[in-house]
């Protein structure tokens, strides 16, 4: 059981959720406002993607990240900023010619994937620690060992803590290797990501199994997507971890009721308190995770 819980809010993601929810944050202002509201509701960390303001599709334009980060930092609200580095690893396989990348493919080198991190120096940035079939079509999320090592080494040089996102047990195995090799500093930070097809399923047995594989002293959080979001909040706390919620992973407050990020954080905080624990402040999160506060 963890009695001091760091709550992360993943405010928008890059998935195809625009049009499936009436108020997905799309513009930098909307994303920043959602992050600020989530922090006020009790999130110590905000995990941010950006989207093309015209299309709503996930993007990686450094100018969009810059506006999001500047708005959050200029708000006066104390919150830890966590920027994704998952974009730039998308491969869509063409059905008729698998040797030819299909529409939606976006593959870039390691340095390009973290150019926004080099400029903005968030306290945390993500590493998706393995390649996987992402969804039920022809999309593959490409994260090779060489790319991940290069990104992790550069993050260490920048003083940015990598949050190692693990979607399956092989990802966890590799993330542990990054720590064993000294590329990632102590305490290593893991995010156990459950329920994304076709990674690890969102259930108690899977989370418990993955937690049992973590190295001693690791900091970790876990989440489940969709209807498993709040059950996995409770499960993570009971297993000694931290929790993540947000519209990146789940659109609903309850069946048929659309949520805001702040409402999801508030619900997670209620669950945490009902279990006898409490949410941490951003300052406490920095201390627990040994973060280097940036700019």
C-alpha cells in the first residue's frame, strides 16, 4: 500500500479521440488550460502531447510544445511537466506492399524525437520502451534499443528524468536493462501501461506480475485505459505505486458521461483518500522522484 500517491494527468494524447468527445484539448491553449485545471484538482504531474490545431491529429511541432509549456509555467500553478517523446515512431504497414510505409507513417531519428525536450527542459520526458502492434490495424509503434538508448543518454545529459513507459513484460525487461547499464539514474521511474491492444491487458494479475519484476527502490505508477482507468488507480495504490488518469486514456467519468481532465483527477483523488492515502504535491513529487527542477 502506498499512502503518499503522486497523481499524473495525461491530458490529451495523440489518439483518434477528437470527434468522440465534445471537448478534447487540441490547441496549445486548451492543452495548457486542461493541465492547469488538472493540477488545481490534485495532479502533481501533467503529461503532455500536442496536436495539430487545424486537424486535431497528434503532432510533434516544437513550437506547439513551447506554447503549452510557457502557458503552464506562466500560470503560477506549481506542477511537474512531463513531455512525451513517443511521437516520431509511427509505422503504418501497407496491406498490398508491406515494404512501403503507408499513410500515417512518421519515423524520425532519436535526436529529432527529443528536440522539444532539449529546448524546453521539462522535469520528465517519456520513453516508450519497446516496439509493439498499437491497436487493431496496421500501425506499429517503433522503439528500437538503439533509439531508446540514444534518447535516454541525451535525457541524462540534459538532467531530464525519463519516465519509462512499459506496455508489456518485454518492455519492462528492456527498461530494467537501461537502469542496469547506468543510462538511467536512480530512482528509475516506470509507468505500467495496461489495456492498449496489443500490449499487456488491464487486470490485477498483470499489474501485480509486472510490479514484482521492478528493481528495488524503483518509483512506479500504473494505469488502465477506458473503463479500467479507476480500478487500476485503486490497484496501483494497493500495490504500493502511484496513479495516472486523464483523457489520453479514458473519455468518461462514468458510463455515458463525458469527463474533463480535472474531473478524472478529482475522482482519482477521492479513490486515493477513501483508501486511506493522500495525493502528493508537486514539490513532494520532485523530492520522491529526485527531479531536477528546470527553468
